C-alpha cells in the first residue's frame, strides 16, 4: 500500500516578517512511500539537483526516520518516490516540503500516533525555524514563533484572488550563504521599522485590506543584505519600484522575488514579467495563488 503526501511550496519572511511569517502556495511536491522487504530505495522525478541524496541521507527519509525513532519502530525497508515541482535553493520551501512530507508519511505508516501540532514541533527541530514548515503543513497564511522548544502559531486563510507573481532565477542561492550575509547586530531604528511594518502587514492580510501591503512590505533586517548576493536581485527591486511595483519581496532566503497582485486585471503581471526580462533573461515567472489546505495525505 502506497501512502501519498502532497505538500505545497511556501514563501517565508514576506518582507519584514523575518523567520515568523509564511504563506503556502499553489505549487506542489508529492511523495509516495511504502514499506518494502529490505533496504532503502529512493526514486526522484521532476526537478532534480545533482547533489540530491538517494540514500539514508535523503531528507525525506531522514524526516521519516525521526518518527520511527520517536515511536521505536524499525521498518523492514522503505521505498520513496519524490516528484519535485518546487525548485531547490530558490526560497520556496523545497526542504520544508521534504521534511513535512516525510514526517506525515511516516506518521501514517505507523498508525498516526502524532497530532499535526506534534508533527510541527518535530519539523521545526529538523528545519530550525517554523516560517516554512508551518504553512507547508497547515496551508494559508501562518504567523509562527519558536522559543525554548515551544512552537506557537496562528493560521489564517487568504482570499484566493490574491495573486503571487513569482520571479525565479535560473541560478540558486544556498540558505547557508544567505544566512551568512546577515549582520550580527541591527540598529534600533531598523528594528522599530520592521516591528511596525510586520504588524501592519499581518493586519492587512488578516483584514483583507491589501491596499496597505505596498507600504508594509518594506524590510530593513534581511533584504538589503541579501539583495547584494546576486547582481540581478538589486536591479530588479530598483526597476520594479521605478515602475511603481512596490508590493515585492524576497521569498524566504531568496533569490526568488515575489510581487503581490490583488487587482482584477493583468497589468501588474505583464509589468513584472517585463521587469524580469529587462534586467535578466535568465528569470522566469509563475503566477500562483495561496494554498489554504496545506499538506494532504492520501492512501
């Protein structure tokens, strides 16, 4: 019997919400798992990176193994088939999808002993922070924190008419590189700036007053440093602002850039696509919506 888990891509930070805001998107990885007589067999379809592990170091398997160790279960063998549609190292939650998918698949395999809140806690321990794994698991717009091994979150559904114009470069950036670009300290003024913007942004999403997003989306804690890691990133932000496209942000650790569009026409979509191609033709654009359901397990 196969267990199939479908997990959405995610975008985190959303401008000023560093490590605490995340949204699930309508782009999906699927993971099929079954117990076999012996060994570990991993097959991968879709997007494949050269360094993707197909052994015990595979992130889906390692996440499954967390459940097995927790409950004291030793499977005879495990077969995993991954179908990857979420690009790697682009700030769209590809690792979160593997972690959440592996945990849910293993939980189903051993009879569902753990609740989703318990699964979230394990996912955060593996990933390090909740901003991607929480929306991957629950869907929607999630505000989350993790302190002293305790994870707290609030999920809201977003209007599916809100469009996410996702600019994805051909070249990726590792999360490690993006983290290393950040300063050890920030000035008090910048912290206050981000606190106000993050609060306003959460209120805008939860109230549906999207007109405040363009003002609230600005960030001083991570984007100014990460935009310098790739020449085209800063240029796209500058060009987009010159074209009055101000509802843009760096997705997660980057380098993907997302423009939010709540209009009832295609003007922003066309303009953002033109900005990407004007700056660097090695970028592509996807038009996505929110996924309000999160990860789904099927038998």
